[in-house]
C-alpha cells in the first residue's frame, strides 16, 4: 500500500448540457500534472436533474466511454456519477474507471425524496468496496452521507477495517452545507478512515445554489484540504503510513459493534 494522490474537481456545472460538461472536465483533467484518482461531482454531466427521460445514457454510453478514454490516456482512475437507464429503470450511477479501462459501478442507495429523486430513480441495493493501488475505497453519493450505518466499516475474519478511504460525490446545496462539513469529518473519525467529499459550485436549474466545501479529512478528523465557493481542483496525497500508525495507536474499531445490513 503506497501513498495515494487524489484530485477533487469542484466545478460550476452546465445545467443539463452533457457535451459542455465533458469538454470542461476534459480540459481540467489535462491540467492536472500528476494524480492517482480524479473525483468528479454527482451527476457531473447534467447537474442534479430529474429529467432522466431526456438525459439518461445506457450503460457504456457516451459519458462512460469518455471516462474510459480519459482514464487510459492519463493513466489514472476517474470516478463520478451519471444518469443511467438500464432495463427500463433510471439510476444515479457512480462509475469507477481504472487506468486500464476496466470499471466498477455503484447505484445510489438513499434517494433524496425532498427533491423527488425517488419518483424518478431506482435505489441501489449493494455497497461497493474498490481495490485500487493497495487501497480499499468505499464510494457513495451525496444523500448517502446522512446515513451512517450504510458507511459503517465492518469487521471481517481478515481485517477489522473494511476500507481505507470513504468517498462522496455530491450536489449538496449551500443552505445545508454545515451538515455536509460536519458529517464528512464524523465519517472519517468514526470509521478510522480518510474521508473525501467533492461538491459543486454555482446555481442549477431549480434554482438551487451550491458553495462547494469540497474537502478531505484524516482519520483523526483533521481537514487536509478544503475549498469554498469557487471552481478549483483540490489535490492532496493520503499517507498510507500515517493511516497505519494511527490505527495501530488507537484501534477503536476492535470494539465496534457487529451487524448486518438488510
């Protein structure tokens, strides 16, 4: 397990304009000198739209092909969520694309019904733990952050730690950003894991305003990098040795409750 460099892309999304967003993010990706993982916001090609009938792409569609191309060309991993239609259902689907073009996917479990997301999209049912560069990464989407059981690290016969990095991609409005800040830090502390969250800035089509607050937190809850209100690429390196040392000195996870999700 080596150190892992991640880049959070905090951007003002073009409302429901897939090509414009792909062009913007492609330029941003080529501007990064060196990183292991690029993290894009929730619904990064459209904004948090309920117009799935006109915006959804099939599995392996335009945006997925673009992510795959970028990952292979830049020799890095890319993740973010996309409106996807499969077997007649719409999903808020996160893709994690490896540098070799292979991929994993996660469908958002907790749908934000205050914005009628549950009327449009189908909820996912499976958690995802990704293996990448020796790190175990647990990616989730926006509203999932409010539900700690879904993120709780579970012990197994081989390790008391299920993952090393929690990852949230979001469109989280400024009116509730205090919860975003507080819960990202809490998830890091309670799971003895790094926790990273990327949010957008600007105004969407509802309209809702977004002020970023993308950031990365250490297992101690220290804020390693943070940005408010502006378009910015946040790059930081997660220390494998610091994580190992902290877990050895404070093995709180040994005393955690055992449970099963249903």
